[in-house]
C-alpha cells in the first residue's frame, strides 16, 4: 500500500476500530524491547492548509516533513503531530474527536495571555490555584480538537514526573519561520489523552503489551511515558473531557527502531488485531508501517522512517532526540 493510503489509511505515523482481540499478557517481549524512538499522533482535517497555519503560525511548531496530504510537526524533542487531509486519510473529520493533547510548558501564564490576544477559542478557562498538582486551560484548534496547555507543579502526585520535566529542553520557534509566537514561548513535552470505558484493562495493555511505565497516577487518569518527551494519558471516560466513542478521528502512533521485529512478534504472539497482515513499505522506501487496534478501538500505527529528501529534517531530529 502506498504511503498515501497508509496515512490515508491510518493517518500516518504510529503509528487501530473494531473489536480488538484480548492481548496475551504472558508474552515476554513488549513494544519497548523493539526501541521506541518517538511518540506521534494523527489529526484529520477538512482544511489542511488552515490547520497547518494554526499550528505553525499561531503555535510556532515546525513542519519537519511535508507529504502534501500530511504535514509532520515537531512539538517537543521526541514528540510529533501529523496533520492529515481527511479526503486522503484513514478517518473522516466528521468522526468524534475523542482525544486531547496536553502541551506541557513552564510559561503557562504567558501562553494564556498570548492565545487570548490572538483570538484563539477557549474551551476551559484558566483558573490557577495554590497547591494544585497541575494548572491549565483548554483551547480549540482550527477544527475543534482539544488542546490543553498545562503546567505540572511540585506535588507528591508528580514526584516521578517533575524530575523528567526538569531534565527536558523546551523547544522554541525556529528563527526565520513565519509565526506570530514570541520567541520565548515553547513546549517541553506532550501528553496524548485517550478515553476508555475499562481503565484497568487498558493499564494491563499499556504495561504488559507495550511495556510502558506509569509516571503519574491521578486515580481516574494514568500517565505513561512513551519517549523522553512523549506521554500517553489513559482517562476514565466517565470523568474526562470526552466520553467513549466507537469511532475516533485520531491515530496514536509510535516511531520505532525494529519495526520488522515488532511486526513479526505481534503476529506470532497475537497481541492485538492487525489491520493488515502485511508490513507496508512506502514509495521510494520512505517508511515502513503497520496498524493495529487497541482493546477499545483506537488505531495504533507503528512506523520507521528511512533516509529520503522528504524525511531529511525528521531523520535529523530523530537521531539527536532520543
């Protein structure tokens, strides 16, 4: 299948809806054993140009690979976001946007002032209070995806998370690019919030199949580390910003080192339902990818990007960002 259809197919990197097969928790190997290089996420749009302008000009993110129908953006050192034209992607922009991302920053007050002045639509207002484990506010992007701007504070709940954030570099806008973002605003990391009916089952999947480590337990949310700056938050749909939906206009994605080994292992161990029995290779060998479904229907894409002029900037960041 072409990259176009793969992205089409599952929105592009890490990079499954259907009823996923219950994973066999006895497997001795997990995704982490095959080398997770970075976290990634696919969003789907009717107007890709408008979405790209929002993320690059308003939020200051850099396009690191341009596939035409999909733009790969660098959010933080090992965190990426792919914007996909719904006409050529795997999901429709009309599907429920059952996902949110938290953009972690130390400049929360400054971001709030800037975004309000820029006319960005606010979903949940900023109301910081002393003693909270975290503060934040939520805005809507150009087509309604939830973006949470968040700061994690010194608090017993964050005792594993704060040291990670303290070691993490903030990514600021690259000089010379077209953006209205002040040069002193940026992001340290990104959390992808996913909404589930059975949190306990999903904890088992993320720990025993993917091999991820929980770094924050908020009770009804569990945050797992994927890469140095990429995190996934499992949310009880009864308490989160979204409720569970069968369809979801998003692909969660993992950029990995040994994709052939992981693909063979998922088949042999029957860890989860696969969308295809073949490992896809992009035109001109730009990438390799396959897609599966997690136990509650999120599309999971697993990718490896190869040397190619389109991927030059992405590959450079993947090499240095581990």
